[in-house]
């Protein structure tokens, strides 16, 4: 509830992927009141775009994955 929300998923290779939720996206209404426990184990299809942002704590520019849409499969 502070700052921006990130959605972190585990892909088929068991690698964690992080996506930032900056603005309303297709499917976002399903995640507004959802607790993470309710979504654990669900298969998702996430569409994103790369966005270069300045991160003050890292003192540099980094590419983040901004969510464009999420579908629960």
C-alpha cells in the first residue's frame, strides 16, 4: 500500500520475474482487492513494455517491465 505495486511471478524455469503496476491496465480490476494468497499457483499471461526509469536508491537508470495487461489462464 506504499508507493508502486509490483507483481512477482515464477516462470516455467522457476525464475522470478518482477513487473511494475504504474497505471490502469487491461485486467487490473481483478487485482485491486485480491490477496496474493488467492492468486498463488494461478497461471498468468502478462503483457508488458520495457520502461527506463531513474531509481534514486540505486542512483541510476534501470529498465523495468510495466504491465500492459494480465490474463488469468
